[in-house]
C-alpha cells in the first residue's frame, strides 16, 4: 500500500494519467487528474486503497502437505503482486494494460 501511495503522489498534477483499476474482477482503464493539496503540495486521487484481506483456513494432514499448501499460497500471492506491478508499470509508461508474460 505504501508504494502505491508514493506512486500516486508522484503522478503529474497538470495532465491526466491513465490507471488500471480492477472492479468486480474486471480490469478497467481510467484517466485521473490528481487533486493537489495547496497546503502540502501532495497529489491525491481520493481513492481508498486496502490491503487484500481475503482469508481461508485449510488443515493439512501432515507436515509435507502443510509445506506444499504454504508454498503454493506464497507462489500465488507473489504472482498476483507481480501482475499488479506489471499493470502499474504499463500504466505509468502509457501502455494501458498489464498481464501476459
């Protein structure tokens, strides 16, 4: 979340920036023009950014199964973060889309 906030604050304030958001499982490109706080000079978008808080419980029958579940979960979460980062980079570069690879 911190890096996303830093990215938003670094957006140009004199021209719209293309960003990709995910709503209801669909990626959508929107053009945004940050609002500059006159007292601080910080650029703001007026959006709420939340850390993914989806959780589920699984019970493994033994240690190797638990290690496999943990490994798969970490790999999936890292993959999601990489794809999100690719989308941010593509959006910042004017590419308009993420994914692929």
